[in-house]
């Protein structure tokens, strides 16, 4: 493992694949309650655990706390150790450093845990100085409520400010969780991925299946439901060649699915994908991204086709 990685955050670099819990309780984007229930989510969690996934990502705002509550229930039902990450959302009415540890305390209550493995700032905001936010995170570590701390949606200069502020307190910045998929490769182009690698910061890739698009199940004639339909209207009509290429490559690996190819590609890039799963079959399929590897030539071919469809 890279020398830049501090001992405290080494465990996160050993995690290859996680499970995202945004859809657990979220009605706004994911239409929780329509097409999937708490029992489906429980099975998604249990299947992931059975398949060896040991990292779950949630946030206080997902389902207004419901995602954390469901995760807390499921964690009690397994005897396997699971690493838990959650996030603080800087609402405009709570911008003091103490509001961060207070919010974490409430998250811990919902999760029924004494400590999380990773506590992240969900989004930066100009209303809350980065140095002050980092003070709040250090307090969470000092109180014993967070094992490590990270950020999310921070650009490179914001991340460097966070990194330096924490470094002055001898705390490593564990991670930056950002949008990264075969259909969104901004972090390669703007240097964030390379900078994370250089500084030993784990890049956690969110929406690694581009909210389901990379599975190939959505087409112009069958768009995703809800707000995703409008958001991806134009992109869906262009991704056919990429889906075809992914399918061909998957077939060369004994019939890996498009989702498995999409996740394996992210792992090959050195990032940690955290796909969302609403049910057991999605969880099972996503876990099948582990245990094999795209060749360098295949990853390069996917880069090339991804470039051609996203230009
Ligand atoms: N930090 C942030 O700001 C931020 C932002 C976004 C996400 N995240 C994190 O990243 C996680 C993952 O991102 P995401 O949920 O946005 O998107 P994603 O992982 O790219 O896509 C998840 C969705 O794709 C569909 N799907 C998943 N696996 C599938 C499979 N094997 N076959 C067919 N369909 C499948 C499901 O929706 P349908 O069945 O409805 O298509 C599922 O909810 C989130 O849960 C959250 O933890 C963080």
C-alpha cells in the first residue's frame, strides 16, 4: 500500500467495494415505498454481507434519518463487523463547529452505534469556513465518536484546505467522496483522483452506476422513473455504444454484467465504488464486481468509448 497513507486510514484503502444507502427511505429521488420495501432493503444489506461487502455509506439527510435508522437495525441483525460511514450536512442554521459533533451524536443514536468508522462533511458551503468545519471533525475524533474523518463534493483546492487544517491537528484526511463513473470522469480530468492518490486520501466514488444507467436497463424508450428521467434525458440517448462495449467485455469474463464491469472499472482506477442497491438481486450482482479484474487494454477501451459518448 502507498506510503502516503497514514496508519489510521489504512483500513479504508483495503476496502474494495462498499454499499450505498441513499435510497433506503428516500422518496424524493428514489421513490422509496414504490417498488421496494424495508424488507427488500434488509435483503440487499444481508446479501451484501454474505457476499463479503463490509462498508456501508449513509448520511443524516438520506430519507431524513430513515437510512441511518434502517442501517442501525440491520447492523444489529448481523454478527459480521461492518465499517460504517455517515455524513454531516451543513444546513444554514447550524454552522458552528459544535453543531458537527451534535449532529454526529444524533446520527449515532439512529445508527445505534457508539462510533462510526468515517464521518464526512457532505457538501462544502461558503457559509461555513473549511478550517472551522475541520475543527468540528477533530472534536468528533477527540470525543471518540469517529474513527476517521473525510469530506465529500470538495474540489481540489477545498480538499487541500481541509487536508492542511487537519494535518495541523495531526489528523489525516481519510477520504473525499465524489461523483465518479464511466459517464462522469471529471475527477480524472481535473486532477482530483491523482491528488488523492498522492496524498493518501481515499477517493470514494458515488453514483458509480450513474444512478442505474450503466446497468444498460434504461433506454430512451424506457427512461428511469422520477427525477432521474429528466436529468438523464439527453445522456441516455447517447450511451448505447458504451453499454455495448461493456457487455462485450463482460462476456469475455464469463458473462459479467454491465454493472459489474462499471464497478470493476472504478476499482481498476484506484477508487472505492459504493453502489446503491434496493434489493437482494441488485446487491448480489454488484458484489460480483469483486474477485476478477479488467485488463489494462479493456479499461483503456472503456475510457475511449466513454470519451466518445460523453463529449
Ligand atoms: N456524497 C454525495 O453527495 C452522494 C451523492 C450521491 C450518492 N452518494 C452515495 O453513493 C451511493 C451510490 O450512488 P447512487 O445511489 O446515487 O447511484 P448508483 O449506485 O450509481 O445507482 C444505484 C441505483 O441503480 C440501480 N441499481 C443498482 N444496482 C443495480 C443492478 N445490479 N442492476 C440493476 N439496477 C441496479 C438501483 O436503482 P433502480 O432500480 O431504481 O434503477 C439503485 O438504487 C449512494 O447510495 C450514497 O451512499 C453520495
